[in-house]
């Protein structure tokens, strides 16, 4: 196992250029995703989905007479406790040697269990082929020592790629700096191993509440209660079998 | 800058991380504003007032970098006693001819040094709009207009007629309150900017100004830049690291396209095209146009070397080096003038080479009427652009103004090669030439533009090879042999670069100082001389940045002479010492007897700081060791321009041609020397248009869209034409977010989806509320992402110096709903025209 | 692949026998995953280039395989861009490989209602003929005062500013020799 690799997206230096979106699509041959003027500021992508693995959100705020325009490039969080991975029945989703979570397109059968399992709404099925797609953290590139496409392109180093431990250290320092400058609402998101997904492999520095950016405030891995659920499911299954048996018996 | 030059903006972000303060001044709140320390919304078309306010602040509070100003600028020069300022003449400078709408520059001259007007011909100075319009000012792309000698000076800067005092009086009324009234910027906010800029300039600190076409596309565009130059020169921010006025150019080689121009008024290296009345022969050409001092004093050598490059052995001293082969100008032959000639039938053929004027030029209808009246049109592009399809789907077909079956234009569409399919060099926004290598062959019939012109030249030359007509001599004698490569017969771009670089008796030249007047040297573009020094393509150098100094002199090649900061002699004090350790760049190394530093000195390398020229010296030998502005005839930065400009020696605020507001400074409302283009399809707006409108770009698209609206990955990011309005304007006009709006001027009406956003802010100018409508201009009817073309609503009126159109400030009306179709659309516009 | 090896490649076998009992890591890696490598690793050549969009002049590396551009990304050596590209620069591959690029010469005859295909050589010859004919018909040798003009205002040119310096040079040189003066560029606009 290599070191755990990840993304630190520092939204305080994001200029919303969307280079990450295009670089990602170009490298990964992700199809274009429709031509809709959404009216969500300059965001016409809308959200992460099967055909959008990086998504830049634009949030316009007015505080008294001052305008603030927040921009943030969202991506799969590559959770420590990944719901999508837990529920995948085919082994299409797997955890790589970099501790990232990747879908194997040649294995995925399009069952779609992973889709509701993601607390962030990231993973999604493509309409045409039915399979599930999401950010791979450019698994092919990083296996060869390259940087993922989005982080390679990012003009302002808003997207940083590296060993997660290093990124966390860097992020802590950056947060301190911003707090010292009076950015009191600045916070790290997905940084803590104690959060609901056990910490994210791709985490963020935000300048406001996560919900403002369309991120859940306290994401919890959907499979957290899985053992208990299995137990309950087991009881239910026994009951069903019993019921079925009873019905057969009854018919007889 | 973040919006249109995101990767360049990484350096701004890097500076910010190190404590630099970023101020963004713009009519709209952009991606740049989002990460700036201070955003200052401003009324489009009012920047001279803002910058003039800063100049006034500097002068009033004694914030100028005095030692720099006295030594390196013309602040001390005394001006002719006949000079009258706009403050004396209610908005006019002395010398204005109200009949011809032109200035006679004579009274703007230095005292004691009769300013040589752009051309010696008095007719050219005093009258004849056509003559002045030969855009002589634009050839100043590398140095100011010639003046004949050094002026009388008052180094105390106290003389009432010295430039410094004239400047002080001229800008005295540009107070914070006046800035507020003209620009809609509250006085306290203006003062915050003024304090920040002045505190960050001087010995230890420098401030940089960055601009783009938001400053150039005005009827006073050149004067916008001049105001910035005055401010930066007063603060000592020119020729020094971290300073400067940086033009953020929007196309890969737009700098190169003026250096080696495809522009009507200049030859390569900013040598003017000869004018029929002034330049009867080579002697009159170089005598009248070359400054007698400074490096332009060698214009004869530059010109002869160019003529030798083009006509080779046929160019001899006896025949004036074929000077007579050059066609002559008689006035404005710029692109908008040409369009009018197309409409009146005089201009019958047209080449469009990677350009889409049906979308990208102001007043698209005018453009398309021109295209529709041609005999033949050649379009070269990657994709099927609107300028090639106007005859079947242009807006005039829809309105019934044009009918496909009645358009006689013969159209050739020739597919072009992409940058990956050809060798060649781009010159970027900092004068840096960078070579791109061919990676693959172009597909199908696609060819490079180099291939097209080389083979067209071969064909044409073949067809006239036996012609006895003397007009064909320049073709017959033209040097036109370039190595052909590969299966397509691609001419070698490197061999063309070799011709541009030039040769002497000993082979490739390495510097323009080697050029001679006797015909022994050839050089296709003197400022590029050295790009192939030693026979090596210096533009292709790619020593990794990490392995070089921060100046990175071994990456590509910058003109002139690989200098990265121009006029860098000014980074040292008059004695040749760095102004400060922190801002050390180029300095005099007395022990070595030469200038040293991280960059190539923009100065003669061994001329000591205390050098005093001999009386009567010529060219660079007439400049002293502390004259850093070596392309200027007097070696000084011009706070006041005693020659060279068509509309005044000092910038002053005029309203845009189309403005809902009166000029609070003078009864002279607009630039009195601006250039108008009279045509029924180009009417100017009257009073029926209450709102200010401006156009701009988005990160996701590129100019007129040919290279972005055709690509799925970019189109989906900004899929449709939209307008941006404030919530207040939306309420006033009943506009709904994501609904449709129709934007109307006296030219036409267009429709756009509406984005209501607080990023557009109504401004207050005195008692008036200013509403601005923002229009990104990338769209047209073709491609994947479609919409009306914003440029269609703009009129054509231009800066008199460079003929660039005013497309960044105009007036419009806006109303909810889609625009009418067919005749109803024409009726709507007609109704507005009637209203005034 | 022997039977034993084949059996071992079964995810479920790997799950039971390996270090990944939950079947969420190594046990489920497919053969394709094992082979994963960046496509740039197989490139036949990497060509140094410059972004064709704005004038910042970012360095690009163009990866080519089997005569086709397979990837364009930033050149980390460039002291200007440090390997970065904006969305337009990042879309360069789509720009040069776009299926909507026109690759045939097209011709619209006067008053025509549609495009026709035309041979490139024939088009070149027709254009050369048009240039010379228009030039001859509109030639101005002298003005009304007898001063030399030596020019034609009969045809014009407007170039984009993505033209290479070498291209602009040949254009200006040829046009000037032809006596054409209405030679313009986006730089005016």
C-alpha cells in the first residue's frame, strides 16, 4: 500500500475558471453534459454526476453593500468509510493502493446500489450505458507518478494533490492564516477523521457554511448502521421465508 | 484578468499570498473582483476621470517620485507659450480646427525645440482628415513621436510653463468629488485606492497596472493608456520590476500581429507605410519619420534592411532599394473604412484569415452588408464561422434585408491548420516570442496560413512572370524562395524566421545594432533581429523555468534584444545605482564598466551613467547616460506629449460618443477629434436610450467564439447568450431572471437570456442613478452554443489615433421578452431611431 | 493461464485467501485495472507547443499516438504558466481534434444557395486569378496630383491574431508586393 493520496481544495483562492472541469473531462473522456443555462450564477454544470467529476459552484452573496462571490470546485470525497464501496455487490468499486475509491468500468453492471449510498450525491449512473461513474482521482495518472488532471491544470493551486497527511498539515496552516486575516468563517470540510465518513481523501477549505456550497453539513456514511441493518434484514428474511413457507403450506 | 487570463493571474494570486494588495476597477463584478482586496465599480467610459483623479491626488499631495520624475520624464520641459489647455478653452486644446475636427499640433511643442509634427507636411498637421487618419500614431508601438532636440528645462519644476505645472493645473479639478460625479465611485472609495497606490510606489515599492480592451475600445482609448502612463511615470513605476502598465492581450499573437503587422499603416517593426504626399522617395521617408535622436534615428538602416529582405539583389542604392515598390497610403485604410468601401463597391475582394467580423467587429450588420456586396471572399478557419455563412443564415436574411439568391458574393472556404499542425512563433503579451512545433499533419485539405500565402504567392508570381507591366515588378522581383517540407509542400517556418531575423555579410545577424544603410544587411523586422542569433531559433528555447533565474531569460526570446522589462535603465537611479535593494534589477557595474543585472540592459551596455552626448550627435549617441527611454528622441518619458497624438497632448475626460450624461468638466461633451463613420446602417444613438451598455468576455469562451462555441466542453459551461442586469434595473424594466430581454440601439435589436445579479450594481453620479447592462459578446448563430451577437448593437466610432472602435461604452434600451422577427424587428428599431 | 491461476483470479477466491476479506480492495481488482496506465505513457511523441487562445502564452505538451493528438496539457517547464492551463487551454485537444472542423474546401458560387466541394488546387488557382483580375481592374498608379500610389483598394484582408509571426510576415510581404494596402488584423479591433 502506498501513502494515502488526496485532494485539498482551497476555495479561498479559487477563481472559478472551470479549468478543472475541462481538464478532467479531457483526460477521462467524460462526455459533455448538456447545454442548459441554469441561472445559478456562472454555474451551468449544476452538480457532480456521471458526466461531471469536477463541479465548480458559484455563490453570490451580498453583505450590506458588499458583494462576495464564492467559488468552489467540488469532487468525489474518496471517503475513508465509503458507502458506495460498501454496497457495491460486484466488486466494481474498490479501494486502491492510494486509499482512493475507484469504479472499475469493466466490472460495473449498472445495478446502481452505490448511487443512493453516497451521502454527497456524487456517484451516478450514465444514462446511455447505465454504469456508475465518478472521479477516479486519475487513478491511471497517479499510478504513473503524475498529478491528476484537475490539479495539474488549476491555475491558482486551489486544487492541490498530494499525500493526505501533508495536505492536512498545509490546510491547517492555511486556515490559521485566514483566521488571522479575519476570515472568521473559514473552515475545513472533510478534514477530520472523526466525521461521519471517517474523514475525506478529498477535503476542502470553505469560507462559509457547507450548505452554502451545496455540501451536507454532517455527512454520514450510509452504511454506518449496516451491521445492525443486516441483523434486522436477517430477521426479516427469516420472517419472509417463514411467510412464504406458510403460504405454500396454506395452499396445500 | 482572472476572467480572461486565468493562468497569468496565478502570479497575481502569488503576489497576494505574499501581501500584495489587489484592487479591481471594472463596471461589473468579475472573477477578478471575487478575489481582490478591493473592488471598485465604475461607470463604463469614465476611466480617464478616475485615473486623472489619481494624477491629481499624486500632484496635490506631493506623492510623486521626485528624483525619478525630474531625471527621467519631461516634467521639467518648457512648453511653447502659445499652448492653451482644455481648462482655458472649455474642453479644447489650442490648435483645434472645428471645421475639419482635427488639431494642429504646433502649439503643443517644446520651447526651444520646435516639435516636429508627425509629418513635416503642414497640410498633414493642420487639415485634411484623411491625411491625419493615416494612423501615424500607431507606429509608436515602440517609441514616441520624433521631436527635433532637447527642450529648455526648469529642473525645479516651478516654471509656470513647465510640463509639471501644466499637468498640475490640467488635473486640478479632478478631485475625489469630481471622480464621484463622473465615475460613480464614492469619494472615500476613490481615496482608498489613491492612498494604496501611492503608499505602494517609490524607491522600495512598485505598483503595476493591468488593462485589456476595456481601456482601448473607446473614442479616447489611446488617452486612457496615456493617463495610466502619466500616473505610473509620476510614481516611478516604469522600467522597474513589479511596475509597468501591462496590456493583457486576448489573442495568442496579437502583439506579434502589430510587431510584424498585418495592419494597413505600418511595415514590420513599426516602420510606417509610406504616405503618398509625404514620402516621395526613401530620403524623404526616413528624413521625415525618423527621430534624429534615440534609436529611431537609425530608421534608414531598418528600412533599407527590410527592402533588401524583400527585393534582394534588385534593391540597390541606385534605385532607392526599391522603395518605390511600396504602395502608398492616402488616409485611413483601416478595417472599418474598408467595410464602407465594400458597401460602396470599391473594395471587391476580401480575405478573412482566422477572423470572424460578422460576430467580432462592431456593428455586425455593417460587416455583413459589406460581405454581401463583394465579388469574392476567401475565408480560412478551423470551423464554419458566421462570416462564411452570412449569405444563408445571417440576421439580415431573417429580416428580409438580404436574400440569399440575390447575394453575388463568391465564397471560398479553405480549412486551416491548427497550432499543433504547423511550426511557428507566437509573440505573447509580454513581447516574448515562443515557438510551437508541429505535432501532426493537418487533416484533409486543411493547410497552414503560411502554406496558403506561400503557394498563393507562387501562383501569382508564376502568372505574372512574363508581364511587361511595371506594376508587376515588385512581384517579379520579390524574394520568395523558402524551403518546402513534407508531402504537402509546407514552407519552412524556420526559414521565414531566418529572413525576419536577417543576414549580413557574415551570416545571421544577432542584433539590430548591426543593421546598415548601405544594403549590406537584410532584416525582415528590425525589432526581431536576434531571434535567430547564431543561426539558432532563440524563440524555441525551453530551458526549464526552475533551472533559471526568476527573469528566465533562456525561455523563448523577447524583443528587443531579449529584454524582459523594457526601459529597465530606469530601475537604477541617474548615477546607475539601484533605487533600493528590494527593487534591484539593472545597475552600473563600474569595475566592469558595463550595466549588469538579471535582465539584458535596455541600454547600450557600456554607456556609463555620466555619459554626456557630443553636441550634434545622432541617434542613440545623442542620449545621455541617464536617458532611460531610449526609443524616445529625447530619452525621457512623456508626461506631456508635444507631438504624436491626434487628440491632445494630455488626456482629459470626454464622455463616450453615446452617453446618457453630460460632461461635468466642460461643455465639450465628446472627444472633438474622434473619428465617425457616416453610413445609414451606422446611425449613432440619440436620447431614446437611457442605459449604459458594455461588452466583455467570459472565461469559458474565446472572442467571437470560433474556437470555443464549437467545442462541447466549453459550450456546455456557458451554453447561451445572456445579459447581466442589477435587481434594481430588472425591477425598473420588468426583467425576470432566466427570462428573455431585448436590447435595442439605433443599429438593431438583439435578444438575450437575463441573469439578474447583485454583481451588477447601480451607481450614483451626483443625483443620478446609473444602470449598466453587461453583454458577453461571444455568440452568433453558428456552433453548439448559440445566441445573438452583442456586437450587432454597437455603432462604429473610433479613436482618432489608432482607429479602434468604441465598443466598451454605449447606450441602449432594454425591455422584457424576445425580439420581434422579420419586418417587425426593423420596425422596432426604426421606431427608436425616430424617437431620437 | 493455468486452471489454478484462473481460479486464483476469481475475486471471491482472492477475497477468501488474500488480505482483503471484505472484498473492497485488492481482491476485486480486475485485469483491466491491473493494466491501468496513463495513455500519455504510450505516446509516440511529445511535442512542445504554445496555447493558441489568449496571449499569456502558456506552454503546452502535445502527446501524439498513431498520428493523432491524444492529449494536450500544460508544460511544467514554462516559467510563464508552470504547467497550468485555463479551461480553454485545457480544451485544446478538443479544438484540434474536433469532428466539426471543416476538412474540405467548400465553395459557394455567386447567388448560390448551398456549398459545393472544390479541389484545393483548383481553389488556389481561382483565388490567384481573382486577386490578379481585381487588382488589374482597380489599380491606382498615381493620384490626381500625379503622386505615386502604386496600389489597389480593390481587395482587403482581415486576419485573426492567432496567426504566427511567420504567417503575418508572408501575408504583409505578398500583399505589399501586390500593392494591397487594406491589410488589417484583429489587433486593430
